[in-house]
């Protein structure tokens, strides 16, 4: 197991690797149903989050859905 240096929403971050995008969301305490995930400027569909592994230097953007009225 080795840490990966990635960027999440513009902030450098070290995460334990190997890790999938779904692992990253769990590490950050986020529910995959409430975010849109973009990896290196490409939106990743929710069913693929567990299939895509992070690599050193990846850039991840997370957009949270907020409910309210």
C-alpha cells in the first residue's frame, strides 16, 4: 500500500492507494449518490466509480448536490 498524491477540488491531497474513485468517496465520507465525479476533466458515471483506479497526479473534481427548499 502506498499513498497517492492527487488533487481534489483544487487542493493537493494524499490518499491511501491503490484506490478507486468509490474508495476515495468513502475516504472523504461522501455518498456516491450525492456527488458528480469528474476525473481529469471527464465526468465519470456512478456505476463506473468502483472500476476506475486513481493514479499519481490525477485531478478529481467533486460537485455536491444540496437539497432544500
